[in-house]
C-alpha cells in the first residue's frame, strides 16, 4: 500500500474482544469436523475459506432465529451493516457497507439469484419487496467486486439467493404460515409453500403488511407475492422461471428541523402533512434461467424483465407536485464455467457476457414542461480465473471486466448524455495455513458512472457544465479467516483510493467529481457457538474516510461513522424457549453534504430483543425493536440548513408461526 492504515489504539479494543472470543471458543472446537460454508458470490458454489474476499453468510436458520421480517433487517442485525429508513417511505432501509452516505445505494450492487438489480436513476432497490420466507441465504461481501458485478460494486455486493434459484430443496413438501401484530396498529401476514419431487421444485410466498407508522403521515401498506418453478431435466440441466409483484403505498412524513425534532420526533414536516405527500410503487419482476453442460462447460443463461410504476406526490417550494415515473428494465446474461484439474492443481475459469437496457418516462401533470425520457444501456464482458494449488493450499485469483455505457436524457430543458467504456480488475491470493485458518491479500479496481439523476445537474465553470468523469476506486486488502465446528471468524484491513468520487454538493446545488478521497480501516466478524445452548455474534467496522485533495483536504467525508459495532446473543435456555438480544452502536458522523465538518450527527445505540416459545411445529415470539426507546436519527442533511429524518422509537410485535 502507498500509505499505512492509521488505526488508533482505541479502534482495536472492540476487534480484540471479538478475536479473543473466537480464539477462546476455538479451543473447544478442536477435533470437530468442519463443514464448509458455501457461497455463490463468485458465480459458482465454493468454500468461503478459499475466496480472497471478506464475506459474511446469513443462513435461513439464522434469519428465523433473529425474527427478521425483511432482508434489510436481516443484514443489519446479522451482518452488522448500518442502515437508515428510506426517504421514499415504507418498510425499507438504505444499507451502507462502507460509509458512502447519500450514494451508498449507487456504490453497492444488489444481486438477486445471480442477476444484478440496478436502477438507472437515483431510485433505491427495495429489498423489503423480497419475501423473507423465500430467502435461502444472503451473502454480504465488503470491498470492490467490479469484475463479476460491474458498475457500482465499490462498497461491495449484497447477494440474495432465493429458493427460486438455489439447488432443489430436499425431496419433501414444506410450508410456513405467520401472523404478527404490533405497535402502531401494525399487522403482518406471511405465507410460504414448497412442493418438491425428483424433478420439480415449486414454491410460493406472499406478504401482506400494514402499519400506521412511527411518525405522523407515515402510514404504509405493502403486498408482495412470488412464485417460482424449477425443473430438472437431467443431473446437469435445469430450467427455472419466477415472477414476483411488490405493491407499496406509503405516506411520506418528510424532514424536520433540529428544533422540530427535539420538540417532537414523531411529527411530520408541516408541508408534507398538509399535502398528504405519498409514494405508490407497483413493481413486477419476471425471470427465467437455463443451465446445462456444453463441451465440458457449465453454461447458464438468465433473462430478467422488471417493470416499475412509481406515482408520488411531493412538495417543492411549498407547492404540491404530483409525478409519475414509468420504468422498464431488461437484463440478459450468459456465463460459462469450467474446471480444469490435474494431480497438482485445479483451475476454475468463468467467462461471461451481460446486456442491460433501462428506460424511464417521467410525467409531471402540473408541470408538463418537466416531462423527460431517460435511457441507459450497458454491455459487458468479463473473465475470471481461480487457480488452486493442491499441495500448498494456495489460490491465485485473476479477473478482468470491460463495460460500455450509453446514458442520455431527453427533455425540453436539456439533452445530457455520456458514453464511456470502463474496466474493472482484481488480483487476489488466498493461502490455507491449516484445516481451519487461511489468509488472503487482494488488490482490485471498480468503477461507477453518474446515474441519470446526477447527469443533468453538474457543476458549472462560467456558463459551461463541468463534464463528469467516471469514479474509479482501487483497493488493497489483507485478511484472515478461521472456521471450526463452533467458530466462524474473519478479519480484514483495507485501504481504498477513489478518484473522481461522484457526490452531490449542496453548496453548488450540483453533482460533482470530488478531488481524491480515501477510505481505510478494519472489518471484524465472528460467530461462535459457545455451548449447544448459547450462540454469540459480533461485527465491528472501523473506518477513516477523508478528503485528501482540494479545499477540504484532511476533513472527514460526511455520513461515514468511524465505528460500527454489533453484538448479538441467542440463549436456548430449555428445549422450547429461546431469548435473543442484539445491540448496535454507530459512532457520530457529519451530516450529508457537510464537507467542511461543521455539523455532527450524534452517535446512537439501539437494542432489540426476542423471546420465542416452541410448541412442536408451531411457535410464538415477541420481538421488541429499540428496546430502550432511544430517540435518534441515522440520517440528516445540510439541505434547508439542518434537516433530520427521525428513526422509529420502541415497537413490539407478537408473531404466531406454524410450519408444515
């Protein structure tokens, strides 16, 4: 690395606690057979210990034990990723893997069943629309992953594997029915059913959720359904189709001033309340895949169509502004994977092609001159090689990707466009020290281009717009992994250098390329089965995100807390009863848009608890979120001086579940 990672002494304290927990427990684990944790973040199934990257795997069993009701909640609780409530409303959170704040969504790739899900504008990918009962596992990879997943994989990848794409379930029929009731008139009904025989795997999941919301004007309703069918022709050939629908209607409470927040954090912004601002989203997803063997290669083809109709009522300068965004997206990908093996080595080669076409029409009924058409196309090819040396336990990973973009807007005001070809690459090595320990080193490059909401509003020099440059990120990382029968631990230290980072600057009312910025730090994760009845999990991230050029050189980047610590424990104190406790600490940080470091957002700590009682195939549970009723906010911005979006106070949910 060009610059050493400056970790203060206090930053190591939580990490050392996690590591000491893992080491202590590993003494008990000696001699126990180790079952590999399988991941597909590399496009094929393999042992996570061999991958030169920092990956957390969240299983279906862990999701059920934590009582998580959405994918967002599972990632926050079980991977220690901080999140803030969506500004678009509904039961959604924005997840931030590495302190990118306002652009966290644009710097993280969401993958559903192997296919990246991207919006061409600044819209969020709503993970709450994935029925939690349909999820097989979630893989969270921190760090650049641009070779396999392309644009926006700067902070990392969240890979959601549903039962629609995972290998066929065991040959049995299963199902789950859940009914939950809680604070603020919250009601939630969920169902999942799975039919399996030797060749067919059919599954269905549904969700119906409604709540009055924590704040005024925050009532929301969500209805989601998903259906999938997989058919196995031979041992090597599978076909699958799936379809899903997610309908969300949510009132949007807007931002508060700091004084309004201190007086009543449950209040809505006056203009939002007066106009009953809302969002109404209807999203459909149709997907199909086919995989087979061709000339020794395992070949997979995916085709996905997404349709999204977004109706909303916003407020601008005190006036209500209705709007409609009609979006369609078509994604096609073809990849081939083959392993070449001799007595001394095994090489797994992956090659792939991708095509993505995204289009959107915008209509503003009261402002017809604002109407616009947005288009974004991308074509990519990539290759990746994982070479394993059997005798030494060494893996060498090499990868390269090139991607061609065209983005344009057609409106009565302007017709901005961008055409660029960019590349990602990675070089990694992993070394097994013994059957339980491995270390890795990695260097990678990833990229991001301005989205279609950023493109039309650049900064100006005189009367001319300053042209956007692609954001380029280069990362160095070193890591260690430990896996035994009772312990799963991993650590990494990293340094990222970003050139032309894309962000919104409130001082210029424009999107800009920043001077050089850096992010460097430490990530630690450990899950320990202390006894057959007690399990502990801890996740810690220390980061330092700074400007290293320009007038703000030496200042911290906004919305990048230096410390994030999550600790969870599950205690099954008898055969039928379990208690779970979780605690998350997020350090103070500068609010969005505050490049001069004048406005700090206070640190916060949140506790959640769950009690579950098992009765054969049924269980009843009580979940308390924000147990101590902390008054806090996880997002604030310099827009309108100091605007606060409060997080929810304490809430209680009682759930009844039956498995069959």
